């Protein structure tokens, strides 16, 4: 399989662009905590002499090492890493903390690896007006609802996707727990987690941004529904080339609009003081 097709290079947009703008220039060591296949970390080579990416998914790390051989990639959970104490001058954790098992332990580990005076940048989904539309949470419930209550429609959609009629339709209602739910946080909740990890005297907040309202998550949900109806063929190619690029550009513009407590995204920059 062509790795570059499976894991594409991506432009510097959204949360990674925010982290890039908030990262000081001319630093020695930068960590992307939750780097996936390195598509964001690679942009930080213009900011830092050494760039390290960390992720718990073996497939991502293998792809990153193959695609960006000039960077260092480490396979590890964020709760306990093999990286040294007080090593990095800047760490970005972009839309990662909402996935981990233990946020407090992850913050302890992030601060352990950060030098005193270093910068930690956290981006994550915000507890805003459209948090309920989060694709990671809403799409499994839509799938369950269609399977259980819209049998004929579900069968038709299945036929559109697979070009074959399905057998019996199993269904299971999603159970949202700390481990299975894509979590959203308010500013107060994030700072409370950091307080538990390092104490209120261990850091100071430098910047906060709450931005983006609907278009980012709306485009994601629309993309999913579009691929359900048009998984292949001319319509899919037209969507990929003509429909989605302008929608994604609109979502990028929307990301930078400050919506305050209504926002879908939140970013916080803190400095380690102890």
C-alpha cells in the first residue's frame, strides 16, 4: 500500500496553525504530544532545532518515520513516556487530551518533560453550543438509530455503500463513558485538571482562545453523510475536487473567529513556572 496516499501531507491549518503561532521561534527542542503520522510536527522544523513526535498508535508512528525521516518519533502513551525530564522548551498537545485515559496524569507527564519557563499549548474541543454535534459522539448514535428504527432506510444506505443487500441488522446502543466519549472541556475544567497535576503555583496562563462555532464540525458531519450516499464514482470525485475544498476553507476561516463561551474549540498556552 502507498503510505503517502494513506497518510497525506497536510497544510498548517486550524489547531496546528494556532500552536505554531504560539510557539516561540529559535528553540532547541519541541514535542508534538499526540502527533498522529507527523503531519503537524513537520511544520515546526522552522521553529525548533529538534522536533519530536509522540503517539500511542503503531501504524501512525511507522508512517511518520517513513514519511518524515528527519524528525524523531516515539511510540508511547502520554500517561507514561520514555522521554527525559525538563527536556523540551515547547510542547503542543493538539486535540489529544480528550482521548486519553487519565488527563491529570498526562498533564503531570507533560510538565515533567517541559523545562522551567517552557511553553505548553493545549488545544481541545470546547464545551460550546455545538458540542453535541461532535462527529465522534453523534455519528455512532445516528448509526444506532438508523439500525434500530429505520431498517429499510438503513438497508438502502448499506446497498449504496456496498452494492449488496445486508442480512440481519445488528444494533447496539452506544454507551458513553470517559473511555468511549470524545470529551469537551470548559476553560475552568482544563485549568482544574492542570491544578490537580502540578498545583496552581506550577504554571501561569499566558493566552486563551475560544474559536470556531459550527462550520468545522458541520463539514465533518456533512462529509460523512456524503460518503454514505456517494462512496465511489463520479459524485465522490466531484465532492473531493469541487465541493469539499471550499467548505474546508470556510471552516478554516470560521476557526479563527472568537465566539467566546459558544465556541467549539479552545486553546490555552501556559508557561511552566516551577
